[in-house]
């Protein structure tokens, strides 16, 4: 995975963690969900993702 792809995810990490925390109520669970999202982002075919922030 290239640096730009990681940076794009990292630029949204705080927003994702905040959303996950509001849904789950636990900072640890929220971080687990964000890490899972990162792993899925790594494996995704990003050529077909039009708006990554919407996912």
C-alpha cells in the first residue's frame, strides 16, 4: 500500500473513531472497529471507490 493511501485513511481516523465511539460507547471497541476498517481499506479495490469518506 502506498503512502498516499495510508495518509488518506489516517486523515479520517479521528472522525471514524468518534463515530464508532458514539455508536459503541467504548473507546477500545471504537478503536477496534477503526482498525478493522483500515484492514478492509488495505484490501479494497480502491479503483471502484468514488468517495472513500462516505464508506
